C-alpha cells in the first residue's frame, strides 16, 4: 500500500513578557508532521509566559547526536508500556491505534519499554507484553528484539542520557537543586491544604545562592533536580482528538525531574525519549493528558521539537466506571487463554472509540490500516462489552475456511487431552457438526465432551424426559437392542449416511412410527439427550469414535457398545414410578 502524503506543521511560538516589554521567538523545531486529508487540522502548540525566563536552544554536540532528526515527513509513533503486569486491553488499544496510524501514513511504529520502576518492573512481564503484541499482529519496526537507529529501547538502559540532559538544564538555569527533606515537603502540602491552595512546591530552593547550595553539597545533603516553572501564564495545545486543551501554569509548581537517588522521573524520561527517538505523534491514553504540561515545558527548555498529541479516551466497564479486574478479564493474555482469536480482539478494540463512518463492523488488520484516521477517534469513553466481543469472535471463526477451522480446533482438542490425534476423518466430521455452536475455540471442548457423553439416566429422570419415556420408550429400546444384536444397525453405520437413512426408514416402518415419534426416542436412546446436533451425523460420529481410537481415554467417552449395555440393564419401571436413578455413567463397564 502506498504511503499517504504528509506535510509539516507550523513551529511552536513562545511569547515573553518582562517589565511590560514583549518579544517573540520561534523555536527551531523543524520537521513536525501532520497528515493531509480531506479536512486537514492545523494543529499547533503555543506557550504564553509572563516571566523573565529564557530558554536556551543550544545543545552539546554529544546530545545533538543522540537527538538525531527523523527523515523528513516521516510519521514516527511509539507504544511505551511499563513491564509491571499484563497488557491491559486499554494498553492494547493504544498500541493498535499507534500501529494503525503509523501504517496508514507509511511511518514507523516504535516499541519502547518504560522500566524505570525498578521495584515493579520484571523481565517476565516484558516478555509477556512482547508476546501479546506479537499475538495481536502488532509487529514493531524498532524496539526490543528488532533494534533500530534510536536505541536503546529500554529506559533502564538510557540513564546516562537522562543525566546528561538533566545537567544541561541545571547549567542553563531551567533546573535547580532542591535539598528539602520529605518532612519539609509534607509540611508544605499540609499548609497548602489548610489554605485551600493547590499542593504545589513553594520554591524554597529556587533562588538559593551558590554559597547556600555549596554548603549543602559539602554536607552531603540529598537533593533532587526541580524544574523551574513560570508562576503565570497558560499552556495551550491543539489535541488531535480533544481539540484545544489548556492549563494554567500557576497550578503546577516546580516539579522534580531527577530523584535524590539519581533516578529520573517519568515525565522527564518520556520527554527525552520521545525527542531523541524523533517521535512525531504521541498517541496515548487520556489519563496522560495532565502530564503534557510538564513535558511541554521540558521540550521547550531543551529546545526539542514538539510532537503532536492525541489523547484517547478510557475504556469503560458496563457501569461506565473505569474498566478494572473487578469487572472480569481485562488483559490480552487472559482473552487469549479463554480462546479468543487475535483477529477478533484487534477488530473489537479498534471499534472502541473509532469507526469508519459506515455500518460495517468487521475489519481485518489490513483493512483497518486502509480505513483508519485519527480524526474519527471519539472523545467519549467506550464501553467494553464482553458479550459483543464473544459474538464477534464467533463471526470471525465462521469466516475461516473448513481447513483452517479444522486445523485450529483439532490442535486445541489434542492439546487439551480430549483427542489423541489432531487431524483425520473424525476431527473433520466433528468440527463440521459442532462449529455452529462454537464462538470461542475453548467452546469446542464442551461441545465435543457433550457429544461423547451419555447422560441417559439423568435425562430419563428429568421432567423433560418423562413425556418421551411414557411414549413407549421401553418398547423402542427393546427393538433397537434387537437390531443392534443382529448387526443390522452397525452394518448400516458402516455404510455411512446412506446406510443410516435406510436403516431409520426401515426401523420406523417396523415400529409404525415416524417424525418426532420416531426420532425423539432414538435420540434419547442413542445419545442420552433430548437435544443436540443432527442425529444421523452424531450417531455416525460416535460409531467412528468407537472404532478409530481417536478419543483419549480420559475424555470420558461412552462407546455405542457401552450404551447398549446400559440400555440392556436399564430398569424402566423405576423411571415410570418417578424414582430418581442415581447411577453414574462413570461406573458403566
């Protein structure tokens, strides 16, 4: 597919006001991307400051090399999960939207692992994330296992770079050392709370003299790096999904970018990473929207080019609260284990907040790439409907060819221990017989186990079975045993469907029965059930199962021979007297 044309957006503008004098300067942020569509959005970023505050746009040569520019007009997006748990469906949708945006614009999809939370990050979680993304078909162009020109792609391997940029900001005056203890910070919060003010840092060390700083350094007092935030003004962005969003700077306060243990803070890492990886568009969950203010200030202070921002709404539970574990399965891995198809998951996740403007609900990943546009992503939260997901999975299953479906279900049956083989005539016939009742691959377990079972006594003792029992069922059973003992029934089954139909017709004439009066008692006697798939195909399949050794011993299969033994030993008068028979089919020899 040919890539779509993209053009550059306007550079960001900073306006300074000091002593009632104003001046403007344009940052050297070249090569920002926007896409040309029928309705082009002129997304721009503007920052208004009212402070004697300067920003240096000069970086050392080593840092310039690390922040290599992307090729002109190239869309570069990233998905940056934290390996602290499983891939949530919300994260998977964010990854999907990034992937679709990159592919539809001929760009790059970058995977970055944000593992700076050393206590909670694990390699096992990272491997699970990579496995889930690969299962969904969201293959990354750069990242772990793939490499690329903008690595490393794990934050834990980029600490030297973070320290360099922090020192750069310290040297330029955008950052200062803060020696406040935890007790002092808590006291500031309490005072702000009493005054009903935002719990922002008071700026105690923002104007410290060099001598005061040196004194604390000589004493070995722990310190953090705090970013110097203007006390007045507003930040405004044009979000590609939400439109114009703005914040007042006086609600922020000077924030930490490096902890006292030398570890960088999330917002600082993200900004440095996105800039040095030449990310053009940041598409992420709306819960990250408040982070934009801090990140934007860091972008400007370092002279980095600003990406577009697009904040995707949350995925909601049916009660419209944030989807969480209390609502059931929420991770991609859980749905995979439950038997969902990656095609169905991708299709359904794409529809949570996006549509192509038509009534069509079924898309392959390739078709989504063709149709996707960020303009059609909704602002409002999307409700996760597990019932619809299950239905959609069933529709995708039904679109498989017979060969694909047979292979998929056959392998599943063998892996779960129901069958000893994953292919062959029995598997083919079983899949064709049962497929209409299967929405999930795991549904096939219950469907096959149910077919192989023989709950005759439970059926006869049930209220639903009583009318059949009273319609001369013992007499039909006696005649059925006779045709079995003579070999007539088994001979007919050896001939397949034609033989079965001929036998049924002959048996019905001998009993002077037809229609429901014939087929219902036969179904109960041969399958042990009142309902099920087409009876002829079912009985033929049971015959094949008993002669092919394809069913595993632990599957609990009751062969036709054993079923007739049960019929021979059945005490029909006990059922006619409404006495519940408790014998278990598991005890039948």
